[in-house]
């Protein structure tokens, strides 16, 4: 890697036109984010990247527990700095009646609320949907929970790892007969639910703006449902023909060769031969065109019937060369093949650089922080990151003073009472 990593603006200047904030798609929308960790806050972050004003509402003295999650930095953690991008931070105790009153005042001047308390928690504090809707009929409220707002499991706590398991994904992950694994050991369900949450908010805002009455609505997202929705034919195949899909390891029962292979230098690649034409190309690349003959492995059915033999032939060829050599041969032969990248590989990859996928930001205390760039990419009004995750309560004076009109004396009294 170079000593001084390139900045996104240096890599792709045409991808970030210098537009005034008012020209971004979500400008004029105010979002309250009183959620914790990733799922609902990720929705708020996406909206903030495209111009929404996002106010993070956090518990005084503690803040979002996500501030302590991951690799520590000079302040908070690297995870917080990345995922709380573009947000303002205020502290507010929603359990205190004075805090709840301030929250109602914020609701009255907001468009969207993102929350992920266990179902019934906001209602217990007098801040449920019916109350908030009465205060602001135009409000759009995103509610993310482990199991949804209803159903027999609604009161159970939910986390991404549990959602992967309950939603059917973990059962499929790993090698046959071995302990199931968490795919990538990431919070995939949180990010997926955050994406569905963003879609839901945009749909609700669209409906609000086109309807004559301008009414808002709430969105109910369950972590496990986001996972279950992404499992292709799992449900129809079971209910139609009784197919119980089992773990398939690095391959699949639908195509061959279609999996992961080790190269001679110990690095790995992924190969996807989803058609007979793709296998014919691979056979040519390997210098074994006879493998695609009609009496051998021409069809997917033939290859699946002898998949261990086919995979063995491909594995032996892959192991005879370095990963770079394998990639070069497959690219030349138009065989779908990709390196299985670590983050170290990604950091040096010219395509990630050319696409501006790595955004370099500066923080006064932490210094330079590299974060994933904005998605999706819009040609005329692309999103942007203006700041990393804020310090706890950094915007108390601006929000409570300028927006709600509280005097310095009132703010000081609320702070002393641990309301803010």
C-alpha cells in the first residue's frame, strides 16, 4: 500500500459533484434516531447520506452502547465513527417525564422516527405510535425489532446472530455435518433490516406526499424476516416438493463447478459455472477441452452427478498456479472467477480505488479514518459523508437551543437533573 492512501476525491472526482445540500434527495427531511446498535440507525445513516438532517437521541452519560462496540479509538470506536456518520447527537432521558416532553417537541418538528426498542417499550413511556401520531400526523415511524411488533415471540430480545439462526440462514451455512457458522461473523441481519427500513421509510414518505391527507404511517421490520426474504427458493421448494435444503459447504447442488478453490500460493478464488457454456470455457482455460464432451461433463446434470470428480479436477488445476495466474487465465477465457479478498486485498485493489469505495475522512481526535463509501450511487445527486460519528451530546445546544428555543439556563437545569 502507498504510505499516503489516496482520497476518494482524488480517485473519482466526477462521482461527487459539488451540490448545495438543498439539492440532495432527502434535504428538508428531519430524522430522529433513538435506536441503538446497527439496524434502525443504519436506516437513519442512509437517509443522512442523501441530505436528511439526522438527530441521534441518546441516553445521558451513556449514549448508544454501539459507541463501545468494536475497535477503540481516541474517542468511541471505529465502528461508531463509521456507522454514526452524518448524524448530530443529543442526550435525552426518555424515561423522565421532562425528557419525554422534550421528545414530543422534537417529534412535532420531525418527519421520521427510527427506533428499535423491544415492542411495547415506547408505549410504556407514553411515546407509542398512537401518541406520536396524534402529535404529528405526518410522522413516519420505523420500528425494528427481533421478531416484529406482533406474534407470539414479539417480546423476545433480538440480535443479528439470533435472526440468522431463526430466519433459516445459519442452518445453511457451513460444511455438511459440521457445526453451523455465522456467515462472515458479521451483523448481516442488522444491515439487511436497515436497508428494508430505508425502503419502507421512502415508500411511506412517498405515500404521505402523494396522498391528499398527508398522513404518515409506521413500518414494522423484524430482523429475522429480512434474512428469510433473501433465501431464494428455500420456501417454494420445500412447500411444493418437500425439498429440505441442507448445508452445502463451499459449493451448491444447483451448479458445478461452483464454489471456492485454493490456489498454489495458499490464496483462494471463487468460481461460478452456472451454465454449460461457462464450463466449456473453463475446460478450455484449463487446457482440457475434452471435459466438455457429451460423454463426460457437457451438461449440468452430468457434472452434478459426478461433482466430486469435477471439483477435484478443477481444484488440481487451481493448485498448480498462483492466484494471480489463475485469475489472469480465467479473465482471459471469460470464466466467472473472483479472488476471495481479505480487507488487506481490498485496500490494494485498483477497482475499489477507481470506484471510490474507500472513503478517507478526518477526525480532530482520531485522525484519518477509512470507511465504506455511500451507496447507492446516484448520477446527479450522489450522497455524501460530511462527518464521522459525533461525540455524545455534541449538538445539545444547537438542537435544544436553536430548534426548541430553550434558554441556556433551562438547558443547564435539565443537564443538572440528568434529563439531557
